[in-house]
């Protein structure tokens, strides 16, 4: 049987001198039990268990991905991620956070829960991507408390019109462990840095490529001297949602019907920000061929990186950057304020 106890964001509240919890015919005197699946913490009455050590950078409790009714910790995140944020909320440890990533058929959602100390509560940032929402929709709100249940981490008192309670399923191990890559030669050695002030980012690229400012940043290995009409048929586009560009380039996420063969979606982390990577082969509409898209939300704006990639039998431009080269460029991105 699972015994749970809600932890509310009330740092000044004291537990009574005598605590008593009963389960059937047995009782626990002077003990508080908190359980998340296989993670159990015990503390004397009037005293909280020491918080688990955060496992994913700084004071973060980590990143988890919801897959149907399962929640799976991502690389670098421990099985104690839910109890970590629960303890941090009870102790009002500002800045401690948990990132939750969810994929739908044509949608993706990134939710970040961060502890605030005054008042003690969870600040929530939720970014939703769908074909109907160009560039993603960012929603911020707060939640008052959280508790462990048999179903997982339950977050309550949320200031949302469509419901005040959210549940993150109990964590389960990933079906396929992520193997760490062996150290290899740096493929970006010799690359040069480029900064786009209007798109709020810095990245590195091969020295023989010359990025152009076209509202968004445009990269073509042929190094044209002028910007393409629209988004053209090649090659790399990087933009932020507040760059002042009134036009837009076509994205996989906003036009999924152009990819009848299916769209592959993966969770990625760039510069400490969790986002989505989409891959599909366009076979309908203007243009076409294999394409890759990245979507991120940080610093109050959304970022979209897109490429018509080469090196594939269906590629329209043989000289377009390969999928691997585009992925390497994106991994060098630094999001600036």
C-alpha cells in the first residue's frame, strides 16, 4: 500500500509534536513517509527528509518525458526527479526546477516547474506547439502545492481556466538505456562564430559558409550575395519570434499534411534548453525532400531552426548541408537575452 502526504508551499507551518498515521492494523508513530514508486524517504516527525541531490545541471531536478501513461527520465535525470521537486517546494528552495516534455500526434508541449520563495509556490512556463499555432504558444501561471500519489506527482492550486490540478505519472525506467558516446574528434574544430542580434542567438558554422541576415539568418553553402525569395528550396534558416520579420517560412510542425510518410519527433537539449527536433520528407506542395526542424522556447520568445537537407536520394539540392551538419550547427547555438 502507498502512503502519501501532501506537501504544501507553507514554509512557516510546523508539524505537531506527536504525529500518528495508521494503515490497516499497523501504525507509524513519529514518522513521515513519502513514496514515489521505488523511491522512499523517511524522516522523524516534525522533520523533513533531506532533499535528493539534483541530477541535471545546477539546482534542476531534471527532465522527464511523458509517453502515454508513463513518465520516463531523460539522460542525466535520476528516478528521484519527482521527489526532488516535491522536497524543494516544501523547503521553498528558489530556482529548483523540473522540465516535463510531452509529444502528441502533431503537437509537442514543454512545461517547466520552478520553485519560487516569495510566496512559496511553483512558477510554471508552458510552451505548446501545433500546426495551428505558428511559432508556439507560451503560457505562464503558478501552482500552490504538490503531493505524491499512487498515480505520480500531483500538482494542485494551479491558476488555469481549464483545470487547477495536474498529474505527472510515476517515473519508470527508459525502455532503452541511452549509451554514452566514446570520445571522438571535435567535428566543429576550425568553425567560426556568428551572432545575430535581431534573432537573439550566437552559433558556430564552417568557415567557408557566409550567413546572411534576411530577417531570419540564412545559410547556403553556395554563399549567395542576396536573400532568397520566401524560404526557397535551400538550405538553413534560423529565427526568433521577435526578429521583426513579417513573413514566415514553412515548418514541418505547421504543415504536417505535407509529410504523408510520417514525422519523426525527438526531445533535444541545446544550451540547456529542452526543445523538439522533427524530421520528415515533404512529398506534397511546393518544394519538398528531406527536412529537419528544431523548436525551442526561452527568454520569453520562441526559436525555429529549419533546413532542407542534402545527402539523401530525395534531396532537391545536392549541395545542401547534410542532416548531420545541420544538427552540429544547431548544437553550437547559444540563446542570448
